[in-house]
C-alpha cells in the first residue's frame, strides 16, 4: 500500500487512491476544498481546479516535484509521494485566483439566493477569496429556462461543475440537460427545453454547489439558518426514505438528502419524498441533524471556517517568515523543504 505525506501527515492508502481521498482519510483542515468532485458520481472532478495541491516529491523512486500544481481529485498517490496543501503559499495563491475566476461570472446575489448559508462557493470565497472584486466588466447573463414545476434553474449562478449532469445520468436515469457549448460559450441548459422530471431528478438540487438549482417548493420560504434540520425516515418503495426535514416549528419547509462532512449526499432520495411529503405526519422523526460542514448552518456563523482561516493565515505567515529568512541568507535555508516543521509550529 502506497504511503503518502500530506502537509507533514503520513498515511497509507490503497493503490489508485487520489490525493484528495488520501487527505480525506487524514481529515481536518488539510483536506483540499472541492467544487466539482463528488465521490458518488463517476467521472466527476477535474473541472474547477479548486482542489489544486503541490506535489513536491512524486514518489520514493522519483523524488522530483511535479512541475505544475495538480488537481488532487484526479491525481493518484504513489509510494513516497509528498504533497503540500495549506503549507504551500503557491497553492493558497492559486486558490485565491480560482475563487476569483469562479466569481468572474457568478452574480453576487447571496442576499437573495436560497443557497446562502450552505453554499460551497460562499464558504470557499470566505476562506480563500479576495475581500474586494477586481471585476469591472458585466457578468454573463442568461435568459430564464423553465425546467419543470419543482426545480428552479438560475443559469447565471452555474459554475459549470457538471455534478448535476452526472447525477441526471447516473442517478435520475433520464438526462435531458447538460453543458452546451465549450470554453467561454459553455452554459448549462436543457436540450430542446425539456423539463427535468424523472423520479430522482430532485437530487440535482443537493449536488449543486451553488444556488443554480434550488427547490421551487421551498424557495424564498426561509433562510436556511432559521430552520431546524431533523433526521427523518419513512417507508418508501422508490428510495431509502432516509432524509432531513428542515422544520419551522411544526411545519416541514423543505426535505433534502442527508449530507456528510464534505457536503456529499449519503443516500439519494426520490422526488416524492423531497417534494410531496411536506406533512409532519408523513415522517418518523429520529433526532436533530448535526450538520458537520464548515458553514453558517453547520457551525453557527462560520465558527469552523474561522478556524480554517486561522490555520491558513498561520501557514501564510510562517511561510513568509521562512521565505524572508531564506532571502536574507541568500537561499541557504532551503525554503519549502520542511512543511512538517511549519505544521507542528
Ligand atoms: S447547475 Fe449547479 S450542479 Fe449543475 S453544473 Fe451548474 S453549478 Fe454544477
Ligand atoms: S474538485 Fe478537483 S478539479 Fe474540481
């Protein structure tokens, strides 16, 4: 089993494991963020570049660094590989650039977006983004497309991560939408304006990292942080029936799938459970849902994100100090040679 070192932490994983999944095995702040990879969707990843890391040694047999930053979601580990994520100023810089790039055409409409409070892009921008926009040209806008009675598509917000396309292909089993065009002409849309109405189509809402796909039956009902998420289940012949009911008092405002610490769906749910069971009596209540993600709903006003931010800032400061010392010594300190020392510091 190959051994890989990520930000000074060594772990043994199965051959073929990606750097990202090896980091997830270690857990904590060193796990690179993702905007397109989704472990349950075959072929996902490699689109957004959010998960870039620096490979400083390719393997024990070939200890040379990889010349460019690598997408950790699609780069397999090798025995003796050494990877930097938070300990690389290059990675942190690149991530800032990626956030800026993702926001080039993404409208800053968090105040009116239903995804606010549980939006991956909002969280990413909070930790890795710039505090001001340098964008002084108009963003791309698209005409509204009606994709059915239950799902709202806001194409202006789409970051072209392809997750919903894979979900429609692999889970809903009837894909009528996709990314049309390529390069800066790429856009999310439905072929011949068909609607998304298979029995599992609602899952596209849960996989969308931004507010491009939202639940029409719950839209504008409440800010997500005002609702109480509860683990619930029902007897359903189409899906596992295990879901989360988002409650306002006695009222079920919306139903979603259960999601893990990386925001990924634990088990897909059908559209009947998601859109039709809005009666409290239709569910058996288990317990309050503990949302593990770093977000407003997970940690109450970004407490977890602040910790991550602190870790990031600590590494940037430590790196700057090492770099300055290295410069003063004419390159003799070996800048970048020992990320583990910085981590433990
Ligand atoms: S609509 Fe959402 S899930 Fe689909 S490609 Fe756009 S951002 Fe990704
Ligand atoms: S998560 Fe790796 S490229 Fe998007």
